[in-house]
């Protein structure tokens, strides 16, 4: 199954972006959401290989949702890899989300790769990554 790959250029150092990706307080401020569709209200993070992370919030019709996983690779500030397991998908299997950050002259290319899908149906449910990346870009560029 083909992975989802999204890429964006952010006018900020990789270290600043990495902090926004891994700091729970910051993630709450930028992770894309729209009330009544997908809204994150709580984030936990044990940032170390094997450490757990979790985001909790509300989905369609204010239905509670949780997505959780485990950090696999942390190479600050250029690489972050973790597992992803949502509770809103009946046939959900653990997938992998990889963030590659490549900085040049204070501008960082961020590439998100979401892989490990077992069905096209599960892959198709992840259309929100462009909005997530846009939220990250907007948040970080306003902070610089």
C-alpha cells in the first residue's frame, strides 16, 4: 500500500519546528482541527524511544476520539518517527508517521510520511495531513 507523503516549506529553523511537534502544550495550539469535525483538547508525550504519546479530543458529532502511539526514532531536530493508532476506525491497525526536517539558511522543508496501511479504506481516511501541516506552518512562522 502506498504511503501518504506530504511536504511543506516553513520559514523557521528545524529546532523550532521539532519543538512544536514534540511539546504537548505547543501541539495543542497548532494541530489542525475544526469544531464538530476533529478537535484536539489534550496531548501527552513521553519523548524518548519507546515512550508513549496520546492525543484526545472530539470528532464528528462531538464523539470522543483518541489517537496514540509510541516514539520509535528521535533524532532532534531532523527526524521524528512514531506509531499511530486511532480509536475511531473499526479496522484500524498501527501505522507509522515519520517527520523529516531538512533546514537550509533558516528555512526548513518538512516531509511527513504516513505508512503501513493495510487497506485502501484506512489510507483514504487520512485526508487531513495538508491541514495539519498548514497549522504547523502558520503557528511556527507566527512565533519566529
